C-alpha cells in the first residue's frame, strides 16, 4: 500500500510553476535581444546577460519545486510506514505507532512551513503546528488528516487512501507523544539557515570590497551608473560613491537574509541568488567604465 506523487501529479499540483516559467520568458527574451543589439554597437552597455541571468532564476526555482514534490508521499514496507518528504523522510514502526484523526483548523493545523513546499492544497515537508509542535507533513487534496506519533516522531498525512492506511495503524488514541525529535530537527534547520546567511553576508561583503579595490585604479573619477533600455548611458556618479554601493548592498541584503532565514531556508537561497546578481551587475559596471573611461568630468 502506498501513495507517492508521479511526475504528472507533481506538475498538476504545482500549477504555479507554469506561471513562473511564463514570467521568466520576458527577461530572457529581452536579454537576448539586448545582448545581440549591444554586440553590434561597442559603445553600449551590455545588460543582456544580466537579464538572462535574472530570467533563469525562476526557471531554476520552478525545476526545484517539481523535484522537491516528485515521489513524495507515503508507503507501507512490511510493518513500517515510511513518510517521504524533501528533505526529510520518517519511518514509523506500526507496532509502536499511535494515531488519531485531527482537524486541520485546530491545534494540529499548519502554522508555519519550516522546510518544504506549500502550494494551495498541497503541503510537504517540515511544518510548525498551531500547538507549537513540529511535524513531518504530507497533505494533498481535501482528505481527512491523520496524525501519527512514535518515539518523538510526529507525522501528519492527508491524501487518497488515508482511511485505508488508518486501519493498519492500530489503536486510535486522542493523545500523542511529545515531538522532541522533530523540535530538535526544526531548531537545527533554523540555526543552519542562520549560519549560512551570516557566512554568505561576510563572504559577499568581502567579495564586493575585493572587486571595488581591483578595479579602482582603472576607473574614471566620473562613472556611468545608469542606462536606458536601449543601452545608452543616462546617469553618472563619482567613483568614490560608486565603489561604496557594492559593500553596502551586500551588507544590507545579508542582514535582511540573516533576519528572515530562521523562517525558511528558501530565504537564504533567494538572498544568495540576489547577492550573486549584484556581484555580476557591479562587475559589468566596472568593466564598462574601465574600458570606456566614462564621460568626461
């Protein structure tokens, strides 16, 4: 007995993926057009690769969402129930497992996603509940919710065949054991995300400082910092102020990411992508000004 998502079920449940892919086409197509036009006119800033990179970010996120959903679910292997989510899988020996039907709007309702996917009527991963506990969750559709507990492990299942699964669980009791193990897991994930955000903050501030110092001697006193969509320059700043932008942006984004990283590891991933984008963008600005020496002061 099992219920695991196939590729086509994952596509159906994650309808937002198609919207993200359609949205990503605009910067990709615009970037290709600008890149081709700028190649034929050497005096124009080539923003095409940057736009292409921006468009590829939601493409990567879309494929990750599909990958994270694929083959998630539950299955019975002998006398063990395996609940599989990404990035976690929990195994519950049925002889030691207790369970109860719970209400999704009550104390066992989902309060916050700690790690996983949550789109409409589909949730999978590690969640904090309304009662403050944490649980591994697999929810698809509008089926009853079954809470299963064993030695500090707590899992919530709501999917087709969940009533048949309940017949294999054993005694259905209203009280569930503590969730010390899942609490510890959620704590470790939050701390790990925070540490990763702080390390990325330090790394990208240092990279921005290194980049500004590397190009400082090659840059003019008055630098081009803004362009129209057709690539023509229409904004300038002093070299001193321009070189400050990178470290300030990296530090600001890093602090925001560090503060929000405890809510979800996805925040850390998004901030990391933005930091990389800023680094590439400023490098392009420095290269452009170093080659062209900017407008005369």
